[in-house]
C-alpha cells in the first residue's frame, strides 16, 4: 500500500518532498537513514581535523620558558616561567591551555614539536595549500591529501554505512582544499537545524512521532520496482526519516550531560561533530576551523583568548565522546599553516614564521612530547628551522589510523611519526 496524500501532508511530506532527492538536501543525509535507523553506531575509526587559521604562534603555545634566546627576543611577549603549565624542565603549555595540561595528564595529548617543511613559504594561502595538498611546491589544482586518502580507502565510494566519506563543518568558510579534488564529493554542514527548517520537520518530541510514522511508510512497497515513482517516494521518505532522527539525536545529546562552552564557535562545531559520531554515521573524516591567529599586533590578549577557546572546546569534545563510549575511535589533529617569528615586532605582535607544534588528541595517542624543539640559537632568515616534516605526521595517520598506505597519498616514502598507541 502506498502512502496517501493525506498521510504525506500530515507528516509534512507534501510536494516539496520531491526536491529532497536533489541539491536542496545533501545526499549523505538520505544515505545515513539506514545506519541511524538501525540504532547502532558503526565502530570505524574517525579523524577530526581542526585547522588553526592565520599562523599560530607555536613558541607561545608550547613555550621554551628557560630558553635565553626566547626570553631575549620577546621582552614583552615571553610567557613567564611561573605561569607556564610545565611539561618538563624545558617547555610548557601556555597558561590558557590548562585543558590541554589535563588532557596530557589523562594520556590524551601528543605534541609534535618543530613541524614544518623545507624551503618554507610565509604566504598564508601558499603555505596552507602546501599543508592541504601535502606537496611542497604550490599546486592549488592538486587534490587534497584527505581527498586522496578518501579515494584510496578500501571501501571506495561513500562511507562504510553509506554516509558521506567526509564532512566539513563550518558556518561560512568554503570546503578546504584538503578535502577537495577527489573522486568523492564531501559536503559542508553548518547545523542540523538547517535541514529541519528546510524540510519542514516538526520540532521537539513531535519529531519522534514523525520518525516512527516514516519508518512505517519506508517499509511499505511503493510504486513498481525500478520505477521513478518508487525512487522518488523512497528517497523522500528516507530523507525525512533521517532528518527527523538526527534532530532527535541533537535533542537527546543536549540532555546527555555533555557540557560545552557554547559561547565559542569551535565548541559548537565540535558539539555537532560529536552528535553525528554518536548518531552512528560511518563518516571517517570531519574537518573544522578556528581562525584569528594572524597576530601581527597586540598578540598577548588575542592569542590567549584563542588558546582558551581551543583548549576548552577540545576538552569538552573529548570528554563528551569518552562518556558516550566513542573515545577510543576518535583522533583529533590540530595544525596551523606556519608558526611565527622568534623576535616580536614593534606592534607587540609577531610576523609570519615557519616551524610550529602540531597536536594530536584523544585516547589513541602516545601522550607527551615528540620530536625536537627547534634550536632558537640557529635560525634561518630569522626563523626557527623545522625538525619534523609535516608529511611524517600525515604518514603516521594514513598508515596507522586511516588505513591507507601513505606512499599512495603522499607520492613518496616518509618515516611515519610514532604518535599512536
């Protein structure tokens, strides 16, 4: 028996439902219905990338608080030793990174020091293109390294459960080059509510009744096998059912006890990622941003505020996933396109530099410091020399986390960083 027009209208599935199979709603949302409807999360590994836009000052993030060159070259910007969250007798975390210090104590933070690449480029756009394509010559037409990784995964096509192979989470920024140019399309998503509003789904508890009714409709035979009517009806009902379920996940997640500092944009984006992970989507890669790190002037307060947002947001995210039982399968990578110069400038800021730390967070990491901190007495063009090629970090993630041989993605062999437990 086919759903009647009366049933469709009562559920909010009028003629506008026909567009649900088109560009109005990303196809990943419709494809996710099966996995979400079964109620069981897939248990694949997940990589969450947080891009720190603008060039994070690595020397005031992982602070060489006893280094004479650091103290001499930064008379106004150096972080005092008694304020640093000490890691060892040489370096420590910025005082606003108390949450990172707690993550380190709970064995959920790995810090790779001095990460960069040969012949560093100090242009925001060019250096970010290098990081995102994993090619040290600027080639903005090249597929991104994560796009190539997605194409190289054994389960070619959508995610293992039919979901998007990756998701970009941001309210306004375009899809990053790291996820672009591959054979698989990666959607961008700002918030779950955009689909509820677009599809006319009921808010709150009414979504539960909708989802139940839609389940009944989805299990009915519709149209002749292989017919356009069957396709449209199935696509429409599945899309609405999926949206209703994700709306319910959003509401249930709000009452789950997970506490996020909602006044931070990064926290809201990470909360959405956590909701999708807990909903059971098989998507293996999520990507988001925190911008504002181009601190040419008045750096102390601006940088402190950014690191406060970064630390609080990521701790809330990891604690949320720990409570849900997903902590073992989620790994976070946080990086920036370059660091800042050793010497402060006349505007109480720092200019574009080179090497900087990369952070890996989550239960799968080998906690602590990895690699060598740059020698601040040995500079090239006024900048610290990198001690770890960023492609070594990628190689470790590709081989040991995403399950793609790194040579296939990076085009050459690199010694993978041993940062995973």
